[in-house]
């Protein structure tokens, strides 16, 4: 299933409780020093049109396709943004209140890639340390760039493919989507690293129900990254 949208117009006293202090620490990791997103739902700019996928709200950017793979119940399994020959796969996960998990997750990804014989390199990117790799596929060597952003009780992982995997400037509108991403973590307790729930947007659910009165839900396989 593909969605395309046009771009829209675009600390405290010394005697705080431990919980409040932890919240403040989490907020400090929510966004890079530049002030750009991904944003927590509590601090997201409101003047941007976004596609609501539940835990992720994706900015509506011209010429960017949002490819969603969902099961028969409408639970989203994969989200991939595509612009030209570039792709960005998105995932969002639960994290502890007072510390980020990207450093640990990045090392595990690196070890997994090395075990598969992939060449890896850690570099400093716009969001801090990121991982670049070249993996073998049936179509030949494929470059990937793994980016992680720690927020308050969540972590966003992005995987770039195409020219954007080796040259961040080539990401273009995909980088704009990542910068404008909004995470709706919810308040319920979740195990660390558990994927936050994603769903089809309401308009897609309504259209699918009208087109498939028997309950079927066609999906399109996104590009694998």
C-alpha cells in the first residue's frame, strides 16, 4: 500500500523528585542540539501535515511515497519511505526513561553485520554515531546507513538505502521526513526495545473496507532494506 502526500506549509528547583529528574534527562536526549526532530508528540510543531501511523506520524513531503506493509488485522509490519532511487526504512522502539539505547543497538547491528561478512564503518553523522555497511544481495553489493535517535522513552531507527546510504546530502526529502518525524510513545509500560505499535492510517482503513467488503486487506510489499 502506498501513500503520497504534498508537502504542507511548513530547569527546575533543586528539590525535584527522582521521577521528575529522570524525565528531564530523557527530554535532553529527545532531539539533537540543532532543535530538529524526530520529536516527541508532546513537543511536536503543530503546523505540519502528517500521516498518522499510530506511534509514528510521518510528515507529508512532496514526491515521497510511504510504503506500508500490514497484516490482515491492519497491524503495520514495515514502513519504508521512497524518493527516487533512495529509501528510508523506519522503526520505533520502547526505551528506558533515563537513558538511550542506540549505542547498544548499534553495536549489536555491527556485530550481526560482521558475522554475515559485511564491511562496516562507524562515522559521526548529523544525529551522532551512525553505522554504514555494504551487504551482499542477489542484485550485488548494497550500501546501507543505519541512523538512531534516542528520545524520551523511545528510539527511532532509520536505515537508508541507495545514494543516501553513502552521501547524506543525497537523502534530500527523506532527511526532511526524518527531521520532521513525530513519535507518539503512549504512557503504558513496555519492555525495552519492544517495537511500538503501528497501524494503517484511518483513511486507508476506510478505503480498504469499502473496496473489500469481505474483510480482505491488500498490501504492497515495500522495498526490503
